[in-house]
DNA sequence: ATTATTGTATTAGGTGCTTAATACAATAGG
DNA sequence: CCTATTGTATTAAGCACCTAATACAATAAT
C-alpha cells in the first residue's frame, strides 16, 4: 500500500512511481511487471487506475505490452536514459522556476539545498 | 490573464500566486487587494474560485478581511517572513525528496542546479 | 481442447473542482 | 438616508478522477 497525494491524479503518481523505478534500475530492462490486478491490490487502488498509468508508461516507451503474458520493461536502455534525463531536468526547472520570485543567488540556493540534503540524509 | 496548470486545483494556484506576491513584497503589508470580482476578471476565473483562494490566504494569516472595504495584506511582517521561510523550506524538501531515488551527491545536484539557473537567467 | 491468466472495455455511481447566475448582507461614501 | 461596492451564500450544471462490478478477448500452460 502506497500513500498518494490528494492534489494530483493517482494514475499520474503511479505512472511516475513505476517510471522512476525503471529509470533507477529497480525494475531492470526486460523484467516483467506485476499484472494490472496484482499491482492494483499492491497499491491499494482500482485496476482501472493502474491501467491508465500503464497506458501512460507505454506511451512514454518505458514498457511494452504482450497480449496475455503481461507487461515488461523496455529493453531499449537509451530510451530509459533519455526518460531519466528529461524527468530530472524537468524537476530541476520546475523547482528553479517555483523559487524564481524570491531571487535567490545560485550560491545561496545551493547552500540551502546542501543543508536540506544533509538533514534528509540523517533520516 | 494567468496560465494555470491542469494538474492542481486553480484555487490553490491562485492562493500560492498571491501568497508569493505578499512574501516577496510585491504586495506590501497593509496594502489593499483588488476585490473578489476584479481579481476574478483579471485572472480569468470565476469569482467563487477566487473566494476560495482568499479564504485560504486568510487562514494562513497573510491577509485580513474588512467587511465592506475589501481585503488588505496583513501588517504582521513576522507572519509574512514565517510564511516565506516555511514555503521555501517545503519546496526545497519536496524537490530533494522527488530526486531522492536517483541518489545524486549534493555536489552534483548543486552543479545541475547552477547550470539550470544560468540558463533560466538568460531568458 | 480446456483452463487460467492476461489485457481491455463498459456502465454506473460518488466526489471534488469549476463555472454560471443569482441573491443577500453590510457599510463606506455621497 | 441612498447607493454603490464589498464580501458571502446558494443552486444547478458540466467535467475529470476514482471506484466497483462485470464482461469480453487473447493466448500461454496444461
């Protein structure tokens, strides 16, 4: 069972969750994903919601669907690497953009970031 | 007219938009806000949606409501400073958390951040 | 060939967000 | 006192997301 945020659609969060696992290697290229029904149970959501997330991931080229076998992580490692790079870049950009009105200097923001990472590390 | 993201409720985005303007001093302490109806027109949304955002901001202690005069930014500058610190901290934490699975070293993440800020600056 | 497992599609109902159209309440300002 | 302006409340409608229950389609495994 996973905790979801109320502010964003669950299927998007699931898509990102699995996408990140693929991009970090937790789900290796070619490995088999659990079935829609199993994932739904595991995540504590409706199968339809999982289905939407998986359609998303397939559209991104991160997974492949085999009619009755199930789904597997793509073998195309460059697609995975590209996805990872894009996602990280997007998150960094969004972060920078969200703090833009505060006019931080790069050095100061880096300091804040380092401090936060040290604290998180301690967790 | 402002551009809103589809993924989060508009009233939340408006609340943040005005909140940030207060925290950055764009809306100084004690200054008068536009009326609900004017803000709705200006932002291109329904008055009810603006109303929800403003109720939010009042709950945060950032604005005060005067029955028929309208609303003003709080005079309590420490409340504003506290809000700013909390918001920035939250955003940094969320950012760090969102990239946690990728296991970046602080130095590397700082480099990525700096690069992104330089590019953004050029805009 | 049969069966169980897989993905897929459909229908219905509930909830929250947003808009629209009103109406009411309170009071500053003339 | 009157009036315009302010905040506030209500009702109805549409839409997206999510759940639930069910059914169908395809095929690997037996």
